[in-house]
C-alpha cells in the first residue's frame, strides 16, 4: 500500500475532492470509553432526514470531517487502512513519521487538528487499550460507576438474591473457583482439525470417555483397505488355497437348496451379466449370483497376482477342465446328500404312517371284539321265534341293559340300543300289567317301572308329547302304562275318590310331567265334570266337597271350570232356605277357602245376607222377655261373612231398633242397674273382632252417651241414688277396655310383623310401623310437601292428615289435633 493511500485525504484535497477518512484516532478511543462524554440530543430534522440533514454551526463535529462543502459521491471511495498488520518496511516508515507527529500532539484528550496525520499506529492503540483495560481491572476503581447514571436496578436485583457488596457470588459467597481455561489452536484449521482440544480442567470436571482416538485408529485401518496394493508393488503375495470337506459341501447344498427354492422353471435359465466388479461376468441363473459371496476367503485375483503368474505356464483349457471337474464333483456330492436326506425323510414318514395304521388296526380290532360282546348280549334278548315262557324274564333283561350301559356305553349310545326296549321290554310289561287293577293295588309293578326308568330315561331328551323322537322310558309308559290307566278311569266312579287319588299320588313321582298332565286333564277331569253336571244338592246325600276337594292338591287351578256350575246349583238350592237350617252353613263352609274372595263375597251377598237381614228384621227386642234364637242364627254366620258385610247388616237391621228400645226404656223411670246389665249382656253377644270394628264401637259408645245424657238431665223424674256415678263408671270402664284392646291389638300386630319379617325389614321406629301397616292395608302413607304443625312433619294416611310426636299419632279433628291408636287410625282410613 502506497503512502498516497495512507495520506489520501491530503492528496485528494489538493485535487479538490473531499474524502472521508475511516481511521481510528486517540480521540475516538477516549471518547468511546469515556462514560462522562457529552451526549447530544438528536434533533427533529436529523431524525427525519438522517445523514442528509443540515448541520448546525455549533455542533461538535468530528475533527476528521471538513466543512459543509458539497461532496461528489460519483467518484470512487478510497478506504483508509486502520489497524491492519503491515510489512516491516512500512512499519519503520510509519514509526519515523509518527514520531514527529506525536511530538506535536498536545494530548489524547483534545481533538486533533484537521491537518494532523490521520493514521494511528496499531501498537499505540493496542498499548493504550490494554493499559486502559488492565488498569481498570487491577485498580478496581470505577467498576459499577455507571450505576450512578441509572436507577440502580442491577444492584437491587443482586441484593434481593442475597448478594452482598464486596463479596463473591454463590451460595457461600465463594465466587468462581477456577476461571474457564482457553486452549490455543495450532493453526488456522477448523474445530477438531488438530485433534482433541479439551483442557485438563474440562477432563477433570467432565470425565467422559472420549473415543476419538479409537475412531481415528479404525479410520486409518479402513483407509488402508482401499489401497490397491497395501504390501507395495515390489512385495509378493502368498497364494491362498481353499479346502472344503464333503460335510461343508452338503451344508452348502442345504443352504443353497433353501435359498434357491424359487429358482425353478424359467428363472433357472436366465442369462445375467454382472458388471459390479472390475471385470464383466456372465451367470446363467440367479442362484449363481447369490452364491457369488458364499465363500468369504475366496476373492477375485488381483492384478498383481495375475501379473505374477508366469506367462509360459498359461493353460486356460486345463484350468477350465479342472474347475469343471471340481464343480461336477461338488454337484454330485450335493445331489447325493439331498437324495440321502430325501430317503431318510421318506423312512420317517413311512414309519409314522405305519405306527398310525397299527394303532388304528388295534383300535378297530378292539372295537370288533366289543361289538362281538355286545352282539352276544343282544342275542340273549327274546326274538319273534322264541317260544313264550322260554326267553329271559323282565329282571334278566334289566341286568343285560345295565351291563350294556356300564361296560359298553359308547356302543350303547352310538347304536341306539335303548330302542331295543320297545321290542324287548314292552311285551313283557304288557303281559305283566294285563290283569292289574290300579284301584285295588295301586303300587303293583311300581318297583319294576322305577328300575326301567333308571335304565331307559335320558337326561338329554326332553319330550313334551307323543312323537317319533320320544324318550324310550316315555314311550314305555305311553304305550304300556297309559292304556291300562285309560281303561281303569273309564270305569271309575268319581264319588269313589280315595283309590284313584292314592293311585295317582303313588305314580306321580315316576311319571313325566306331560304324561301326568295328560292323565289329569284328559282322563280324570272330564269324568269329574260329568259327575258335577249330574249332581243335585237337594237329593244327594254325599256332599260334593267330599269327592271334589281331594283333587285340589293334584288338579289345583284345573278345577276352576267346575266352580261356576257348583255355585249355580247351590244358589238354586238356597232359594227356599231359612237361617234356622244349619245344614246350609255346613255345606258352604268347605268352599269358603276354595272360591276366590270376590266370588265368595258375591255368593254370600246374593244368597245368604238377604235371608239374614230378613231374620233380623223379624227380631223383637224386648228387655223383659227377649228371644235370642234369631240373633244366634245370624251370628253363626260370622266366620262365613266378611266383617264389613256383617257390620253393615247389623247397622241397618239391628242397632236402629236396639237404640230405640234403649231410649224408650230410659224415658220411663228405669232401673239403671237393669239397663247396665242389659247393655253388657248385648255387648257380650258380639265377638272381639266385631267389637273392634269402628261402626260397632260407635254404636255402643252412642248407647253410653244416651245413658249419660239421661242421668245428667234427669229425664223420667225420680232417679236412683248413685245412678249417675254408676253410668259414669260404666262409660269410663268401657272406654278404657276399648283403649286397652286397641293397644293389645297393635302390640300383637307388631309382634306378628316382627315374627314374619316383612320384605322391608323389621320396623325400627313408630313411623316404620305405621308405614308397614299402611302397606298391609293398601293405604297411601306419604309426607305432605312443605306442611308442618309445630315443627312436626304432616303425613297423609289415606284421606286423614296426621303427624307423629314421641310415638303418638295425632289426627286432625274439627278444631284440634286428637291422639289416637294405630288400629283406630286404620279403621278411620278405611
């Protein structure tokens, strides 16, 4: 670089062209590293136009710039060297010129004059820089002084994290232990070009096994394999000879046979040209290509090896013939090994097949022997040519069948030997049951049939009627036993019910369900229907229930068609009946639990209650001479009539007259002791069940109220001494008895519920008991939403509103809430 370039501005000024210098002066360095330097504020024009903005006259311009003369930007720019390494001659020249210039400088802090040299020596720059940096670090002065121009956020953040001024960083203020070491690279190569660059410190801090040296060795080893002649051109390579035994050839033939299994047909005669090596090779099948690298030790001879061979001993024909002989010999060995293996496989297969055939032969021989034994047993059964009385008996046939089932079960099932019973056992059983009368000896031949059931009945077959696939045991009963019973039932008198019921009950466990249904529905029930049609309750001396009810356990709901005719005939017979005749109750009483509740109630309302109402209307109530027979005739039907029907009957036809007689008696100066005895006497005629009924209880309480009013008002003039007290005592005693009876009834009901154990469990409190009672009586019991009385939840019990407090039920009355018993609550809800 010429001196004209170093001092380019001076020369250019002489020519009239201004060129900006890019050198770095001492002023630039001092100004750059001076934190107290003047920082001018950018004007709006400078922010808008940038470098094209006009400069103010008072602006602190850079000394190297000239005036405000316009610049010619069309001329080329000459860059001024600064800070580059120069040659020795140039450095000497620069030192010589720089010494004279430096002597004229006043100091580094003042800006240099405009005509001063613009080139700064590199050594001085580096010296000043190192001195400035080193001095600052060594002295420790001025570190962090820049924080006075800020708000001190860095120092505050460090102090919040535990830093204390004057101490090092870290948990224990230890600072950095060892600084990071740098390792100088040898040359200008890239990273890793000069080997491992790790320092001792990194090896100590990060003791990781480095495999670079091993990789380098492997790389050099592999690199040597690509040489044409690693041993050198002058060295001689010892020839290698390959020896293969017959076992190796056979093993090679097995592998080649598995690999080339798909090379048959057209793939075996394909011409293949191999150009992957140094020389062109021709193969005549794909199998040869697959065998190309089968021997790793053999490889194509190198050029040096071929050159080493003497040109005077080149016999390619002989080599070809020898190679051909070797290949043929190898193929012969491989083919022989394959044929030997094939023959061994054939021997193994034939031996396996021979064993299988032998096993099958033994199995079939055993089956033939078993079949011969089965045939011998079957031939013992009587045939059509056997004279009567000479064949085996029923017991001997049973033993033969048991032997077949136990010893020859497979043959018994496979050949269906159970069907032999149709031809063998049926004739013998028919002959035995020919003279059997089921009504006289119902258990005759029962054991024999039970024995054949255990032999012939199949658990797999479920017959439901007479068909071709019927079970052998079912066929035996259908063809042998049912005809005998059909004959017996056809001549049977239904009024003689005992023998026939006993016969059916004895044979029912041995009969299939469909045969028992056939016997009851098709044979016995039609006979009962015809007999019911012929029955006359007015003339027959034998009650109908005596020969119908024994069939209830067997026929059950099948007797429903017989009930309407029976009720119709009984209704006709009761048209002229009077309650004084007790025979009607004896005839009807057995049917109360047989008829449905609705049918029985309808029958009573139609035929009995009108007669009893007429009898009560004819009853005359006379306290001085009372006739009780009509009343007893009515009360005898208490168990036959429902409580509601009997209470309604008494309310309409008895209590009206009875209360009228009481009122008329009290109005004629009565004897209250006689009235008390009369009242207690009539009340004793009612059972506890009737007295528990609300309506009956209400009538007797009404009588007590009439007597109380009579003694309180003094009707009749003269009153006996103590009559008022006696009537009051009687009233209190009767009501106490009613309350005690109700409590006892509730306790009895609770005990029965606890003993029975209802599905919802034993009631644990009074509310659960009320709910259980409501379920038993089909009464709705549920709480009222958002309804309370004195903080107690209100409930609906039927149509009654109640609440429970301390185990007591309170019922809503007209003006107040009245405590009541559980039984009274149920009666009111009904």
